[in-house]
């Protein structure tokens, strides 16, 4: 058995997945497998994975998804992985060379934590792995912010840091998580002030950058439904499942990945699925309360 498995769901990822695989091939720790769950789209993603992994000498397995959407792919990845630590990322991520080992070290250090998550740096234009490693920290900080973008960031900071703490009261189960990502009394996902830069108890933040002890999620099944496609809140659903078993979940801003921006779905689609996933979170928590 390998120490870690990196689970990557992909659909129409041929333009991005090479960068991800290269960053996996450059990891400073190599006792891990890449578990790539491919939903065939005719873009040749599976061929790219095979060729690149062979060139890099990267242990891998390809799982073909012929039904369902994102949560089905994730369930496949969990069931068919071999690692003691399960790491999750996206096909459009670029991973720093110590990403795998840093996650493993956190799980060894924090034995009571079943889930570890971190942040991400958004790349606003296409860049290679090499340029991302050496230029992104400066590229991001030096980029001139447009007036509207700056105002938007200030409003988000105000909303999450001050207003959010007054409006979004944590569900009693997650009262200790108010500084990070938590579930509200209305079963929505909210973020506290520490999520922008301090280590704290927190449900997983981004699916691009999180990891779990196998025993914490090996019996968890993410909800599958024809109307749940991109599954917003799936990260928090896994995190809630972990916390309800008695584990803790931790956010560590030092564990960071780079992420290439891609075209997203409509805000309406997102909101419909958020409401459905909120209902699933409510069901999960209520089942726990009835025990």
C-alpha cells in the first residue's frame, strides 16, 4: 500500500491536465499514486494522462466514469484508492513541489484531524508549470487591481470578517469552527475571518486543495442526484461527515496550490445546486442528531 493517493476528477481537461501531472511528477515525496477519474469527452484526456505519467515515472491508475457527475467521480476515486492519506485536487491545479509531503506531515502532527485543507492562488491567465512555480507569487501581488476588483475584494473581506460573524451563526455542532469554514444554523456554508490567513479549525475550503485520513472518509458516500452536477459544498459535506465521526478538521494557509481560472457555470445553476446540497447537509446533520 502507498502512503498517499491523489484523487483527480476530470472532464474535458486536456488543455490543463498536463500542468497538473508535471507538478505531481516534480513532488519532493514520491510514495503516492495518482488516481485520475476520467469522464470521456473525446478530447483525449486519458491518452495525455497515460503518456505523461509514463514519461514522468508517476504511478497512476485511470478510472473511467460512464455515468453520473462530479460526486460519482469522487466516490469512485475514494473507493478505488490505496493510500492511507487521500488528497484531492483539480485537473486545472498546479501543485508546489512539497504539496504531498506537507499534507502528510500535517496528518502526522495533528492526529485528531481527519481533514486538512488550504488555500489557492488564482492564475488569471494561462501559464506553464515552471512559470507558475517561479513567477506566480510575484505576478499575483504585482498585478494592478482594477477599481471594481479592489472594491469587490474589500466588500468580501467586510462581509466575511465583520458582517458575516453577526449574521451567519454557526450550527451548535460547529461552534468551534466560527473562525474558518462552518455550517450555519440554516445549513448554509459560511466563512470566518481566519480563512484568509491563519491556521484554525475549519471545514475543507477548496476541493482543489484538501486531504483526509483514509479511516475518516472510507465509509462516506457523497450524495448523487441527476440535478447535482458540479456539487457546490461537496468539500464541506465530506468535512461535516468527518467531524460528525469525532474527528477535527483544520485549515492551514501555508498549504497552498495554484489554480487556473476556467469558464464556470451560471450563477443560477450554482444557486440551485447550493440549495440542494444544503438540504443534503441538513439531512446528514439531522441523522446525527437523531442517534
